[in-house]
C-alpha cells in the first residue's frame, strides 16, 4: 500500500506518517528530512539548499526529484511508501506519477489534512521548543504557509478528483485524526 499525506506545514503529516510506518510496516518518505540530512552532511546539495530552507522557500523540483527517485525504486520500500511533504508542486506530482508507473506502483490513498493558518501558527510555535528546527520561526512559518498556498494548491486540485482522495479535518486531536485514517484504511 502506498500513501500520500498532504497538507500545509504543521498539519500533522509527520506525526501521522510515523504512526502509519509502525502500523503498516512502511517507510516514511519525508523530503524535508531527506533535505535536512543533506544539510547535516554538508554535501554539495546541502550547501545549495540551506538558504532556501531557512527562508521557508521551496527547494528546486530538480533537486527534490533526484533525491526522491532512489526511494521509489528501492525494492525494500516497494508498495510501502508513505509520502510526507511530497509532492508539493504540480511538477512533482507528475514526476511521482511517472516514477510510480516506471516502478509498477500506484498510490492507494491520498489523505489531505486540512488546517487553517491560525492553528498552524500555534502548532509551529509549540514545535519550535520541542524540535528546535531552524525554520520554525513565525516569519518562516508564515512564508511557508504562503508558499504552500501558492504552489501546493494546484496539487490539491490535481488530486482531489481522484476516488482515493480523502479530506480529513486536521484541526482535530492527533488520535482522532489517526482513527479517521484507520477507518478509511480499514486497519
Ligand atoms: P517539511 O519538513 O516538510 O516541513 O519541509 C521543510 C522545508 O524543506 C520546506 O520548507 C522546503 O524548504 C523544503 N522541502 C521539503 N519538501 C519539499 C518538496 N517536496 N519540495 C520543495 N521543497 C521541499
């Protein structure tokens, strides 16, 4: 089973995907984590993306797509992909379609965690203290939300026509969201 968790920054995609990884014995494909790892390693890619990430801007589709490819084609992860924070642009969504087709896979469920701006601001403020992420400042949060609205909305329109698309109220408590996901997955 392959799943996409979709929604603005702070919607709870990471939390729910970690849960799904355990429950379904899957693999979390968080492009945010993959990119942060490149910065930590101080790789060539890491040096290129650090400014964009700290400013809450998107990393180029080219870089993200190239890092993602190995995960989709990894035989260990086949049919166990849980996408968290990818795709975030129409170009990425089309790239994912292509990679899945080439690897004989498809997406089984798309969960859209819908959250308003006020809730996100509150959550990110809280997370700042828990995780100490360098991009969790209020300014960056607002920038990331605006980037999401501009760039990610078309992806929402692209997916919302699919029969496997499910909108979930992301302002609910974590365990309530989990229950809704479980009910839809029938697990
Ligand atoms: P996240 O951990 O998903 O909130 O992502 C943190 C930051 O990583 C974002 O603000 C972007 O700068 C970058 N990023 C993560 N995923 C993507 C993606 N799919 N496309 C472009 N940039 C991304």
